[in-house]
C-alpha cells in the first residue's frame, strides 16, 4: 500500500513559484520544478524503496566481519556503525537542502550546474563523461551472477556467471525501458525482500538465543561479551578507526538516489523532508540490529576470521554448511538484483537530463514510443554489458568501482563547497530545508581527507590489499577521467570556436511527447577563448 500523499501548501508553492511581477534577485528559472512527460508514477513508498534498495546491498552482508576485524571488539564495531550513520546524516542534510531548493530530476547534475555556471558547460561535460563512463551497473550484475550460480552449483563456469549477469541486466533494462509501472513494482518488491531478509536474520538470531535450553557445544558469543568486557581489544588508533569508517560509509551510500527522479514524484519537497530522514533512520536501525545478531550467534573471533563472508558463516552456524550456503547465496542475489534495478532506474533519468541539455544525442532524452526512458536506459545498458562481456576478472570490477567511488568524493566536495557558497551569495533564496552549517563543514573536511587518503603511505604492510589499492592507482584513474573530460570541454567549447571563428549557443526545442530539450549550435561570431 502506498503512503497517502497530500497536496502542497500555498506557502510551499510560493517558495517554488514566486508570483509574477515580484522581483527576487535570488530566484532563477533553473530552480523551477518540472513534471515528467510520462507522469508522476513514483509514489512516496517507491521513493523510500529507491533509497533503501540503493543502500541495502551485498555490502551489508560482507562489511560487518571486516569492520569487526578492524575495530577489535563488539562495542567498538557497533560504535563505528553508529558514527558511520552520523556521517551519512551529513550527506543527507546536504542532499535535502539542494533537493528542496531545486526539486527537479537529475540530482547532483542539477545542483552542480546551478552552482558552477562558469566556465560555461564545464561542469556539464564532466558530469556527462562520469555518468556514461563510470556509473555502470556491471559490478553489481556480476556479483548477482556469482551468487546465483553459487546457489545453483558450486562448480559453475565463468561463462555461466556472466550469462546470469547479462540476464539480470537485460531484464532490468527491458522492464524500465519499456514497462514503466511494472518495473517500479518489481523493484519495490525486491526492496521489501531485502528488508525482510535483514529482519529474518535479526529475528532468527534473537530466537536462537532465547530458545536455547542448554549451552551449545560452541559458545554463542565471545567470552568477553559474557564477562562484560565488550571493549576489550578495541583499536582506538585514528588510522584504524578511519579505515573502518570508510568501509561503513559504503554501506550507507545511495541515500540521495530519489533526488534523481523528483520530476516523477508528487510534492517532491515534502517527500524529501519526510522520506529521506526515515530512510536513513531505518537503515541505521537495521544495520545496528544485524551486527548485534552476528555477535549473538557467533564468537567474535569467528566473525573476525570470516571477514567478507560473515553472513555466510552466520547461516552456516544456524542451518548447516550446505543449506546455509545456498540460502545466503540466494538472499544476496535477490538483494543485489534490487540494487541493479534501482541503479538503472535512477541513472536512466540522469542520462535523460544529460541528453536534454545536448551532451548526448537528443533522441536519448525522449520517452517515446512506450512512455518510458528507453534512451536513458540504453546509455547505461550498453557500457555495462560490454564490461560484463569483456573485462577479464572480478578484480577489475572492484577497481572500476573504487575509481567511481573516488570521483564520487570529488563530487561531494563540490556539493558541500557549493552549498556554503550559495548561503553567502544568495542568502534570500527559498530554502524549505536548511542544513546546519557545522555538518556541511564536517562533510567537506571528511571528503577532503578521503580524497587525500590514497596518496598517504600506509604505516603497515601486508594488509592484503590489491596492488592498485596500495599505490592509489584507482585514484589516479579517477583524476585522469576528470582531467580528460576537462580537456575535451576546452577543445570543443573554447579552442575550436576560437580557431574557427564561431561561438556556441543553446537553443530550446520540444519533442512531441512534451519533453523539452536544448541543443548546442554553432553561430557566426568569434568566441573569446578566455571567457
């Protein structure tokens, strides 16, 4: 059942639509909300699932063991997860303020273009290159194939795993590109399956402890927990704590996912203010209870030794090795399938916005002929399918994911700094939600630290990281992609117009389905390369 949605108040409408004839130096036409040509099909429940499904993925099953190993004790691990939720809350308030100020589909693209207007088209070019080259769903599709084939056969071939990945990717693309409403229903159902999986693990852990009539052959929890020494073994060094926090942050990534589809939401401002805090609180509570479930069922040493396979060890202990391995593989496959679907759903809208502005062929911006964003879906599908087919190993996928995550930190720095600049440059701009300034500064400082981290030599060796992680190669690749996009912008937007004696201008048009678009055309008249 969908949540009841009320109509916007007159006060909210006046904030977003200043009456004609009223001078407002801080208002800009770019801030005006739009309505998607294919309608407002994203209910508040669907928006909640977009956020939850993006955050709850395979990482939540793998991260607890790694964090427990790094933290050293149960309470320290739980404290790290709580701090991670606080860090995610800083990202939430930034996304909330931007989303309420600029309630349009496109998310970060809209916000960055609104703030960084000069040099003209530079930020748009960087966003377009990053979206097409790096924001693929190949990694999660491959993980789905691995877990599904592991559940069906322990000796599955690489070709079978890739085929399963392509099957999921193709099915998700067909649903979202041709059948808008069924696609939303399916991804919502997968999202509820994820939440049900976490609740099942939590309940069964509590039930296992409660129904024990005698001590089991192996202790249900680490002796330090029973004795009350839950802090024993905690690691308080900042380097260690920061590593654990970085791992936890990936489990909270994706809270701003619904910002990409605000044109399809009724009352987007109210939705963000209600649903986004609820989503982050829900995930924080589920993650905390899940970690407690691990500590109730398994000794601390077993959790630490299991590493990324903590969930598998959890199910092995409760259901036996064979049944537990099959069950956890199926549940993780379902969870990852939900990630792939919401990823395609949100990224396709971003691709449409990029095409509408003229940085992709404008045919990708249209919702014809099935009243669905098929063009935006294809922009994501093609590179994702090529990566699945031709990249040689899963380590490469991890490398691509790390490079994309590094560029994500650069985007977050730009967002936090841009929000601080807007507070000073446009103090009277309508802000239905205002983030607390210290939280913005904290988020900015944290992102700067994460950007610098790959280039700071580690104090220890032999930590098991891949060579590309040890030497910061993924960070260099991320920076190289940003630099390449910048060079490309300079050539087509500045150098060639200057050499050929023309300038570039935007012209607006509209498809027959009601989708507006812009195209960048050449007009006579020399362009100043220093503009």
